[in-house]
């Protein structure tokens, strides 16, 4: 009898242990806890604030509609100041102390790269980060998923067409000396190579730099007629402004990191002519359709400011996670979420994003991008989506 009792208790204990092992952190009977790390006080705080507000709007919508299979989404936000060391501390807090279920829309290439090992040690996925670096999905890892095309693909696809269209003969690049800038630079090298050329000059700057005179002087001396930018906000404005001041007027093209209304708002008329790759469009409300105006009105009513393309990034990231969670079942685990993500299709949306599809071997939703140019102080789409041939 005693042996039977001990055996029964052992089986129950093993079953309880197994159930606990299968349970993922951040899931309670009432809530699903997600976290995000944004730059709220550093060089790209303008972006980070907008991403956070976009996320908050979609979280509120999901919860107003009853949540995810009866559970409400709860969003926790930490500030990295776009500093990898601070990002690690923020990730440790969210993962180990707050015990989030998933990290969503974390902004920045170097900050994501620094934080992901903290997450993966606790089986916490990194979903739809606001960076287009290939490290966000390559090599394929069960906990890494991204929405749009990479900086690498954006540049290697766009440059051959733009070089041909503009008749460019000497291509240069200026890039941020970190994971983000290096990723852009590698795509530039591939794009120039595909056009049968080599770079005439490449020059870099340290993250946080404000003076670009020496870099511009080098590119001007090389006679460059097209400059590919591995820059973000103030570096884009600073490089173009310094160039115009010295009479250096090549064609400038950036990635989706430079596709923001802050460029023309802060840089003024000098920014006219700049090209940038992108996926979703900036929502200019006087040009938008009724559905976007309705969405923007909700955003402005809640936050007392107009939305931007980075608001859309945050909104779409939470939307994608919500779609996958609905598919992951009544009691989601990391494993069921990953399985759902690998089979989910996100349709093309009102913001101009293409259809996104994932699979067990493809964790980037799309490799498509298109090109816009600043004309008369606002971004205008000048090419349709095109992928690398």
C-alpha cells in the first residue's frame, strides 16, 4: 500500500513538474505581459517615443475588444537611451524581474544585439524589433522574428536601379560605426558590386557624432555623385547640410532608418531630393484615406499629437503579436506562439505594408522595399516594391 501511495505521489509530482516546465513566464489567467525597450532619452528618442505610443494604442484596442482569448495585454516599457549597456540592464529587468512573455518592437540594432542573449536564456522571444538588421532573423532562431526587409536587402536591391537611373559613376557611403551602420554598408557594397562598380569612398562616424565635415570632405574629394547613407536622424541632416554648405550635391539615398518626417521637419528645404527605402508609409493626414484618418484621430485624441511612421511600426508590431497569440491557443506557451508565428500570414495593410508571411525556415515577413523621395518638404513614393533579382 505504501509503495502504491509513494508511486502515485511521484506520478503526480512528475506531472506537476512537467506542467510547470511547459508553462511560459508572463502568462497569468488574466494577462499576457509583453515588454519593450525604447530610446526615450538618447539620440533617437524622437523615434522611441513614437514607437511606444503606437504600441500603446494597439494594446488598448486589443484590450477594448476583449483581449487575447480572455487575457488582457499588459505592456511594460524601459529606456535604453540607445546604449547597448543600458539595453542589457533593461532586458534583465524585464525578463528576470518583471518576467515578460515576449519582447516586442525593441528599437535599435546594437541594443537588440546586446539584449537578445538575456532574453534567450529565459526562452523569451524577440518579436518584430524596430531595426532592419539581418541579425534580427539570421541565422534562423526559434525566438527571432522580424516584419520587414533588412537594411542589407534594401540597399543591395535599390542601388543598382538608382545608379542606372541617375547615371552615377562614383558611389560613396557614410555609415554609423556600429552594428546598424555596418549592416547598411555591407548592403551598399553588394548593391554597388551588382552594378558592376566598386565604392569610390567609404567613411564612418561614431554613434552620437554631430560634426561630419571631415567625412563630407573625403567624399567630395573622391568626386562622388551618389552617396548611400547608413545614418539615422541628425546624422542624415548633418551630412546633407554640411554637403550643401560646401557645394557638394550628390544624390543621397538612405534606408528605412532615415525615412521619417523628422528629416524634413528638422532639416528644412535642404533635405529636398533625399531618397530613402521603406515599407510602410508616413501617414500624411491630408493625403490619407478615411481609414487612416480615423486611426490617426484615435491616436491624436489619446496622445495629443499626430502619428508618424514610427507610430505605425509600434502599432503593427503589437498587431502582429496579437494575431499570432490568437492562433497560439487558449493557453499560449513560447512553443505554441512560435508555431503560430511560423504559419501566420499578415495581410497588406492600410499603411502600405506588403503582405507578410513566415515559415519555419523564414522568420522575416518580407524582403520587399520601395523608394520614396522628399519633394517639397514631404515624402513621395517614387517606386513600387521590388526584391533582389
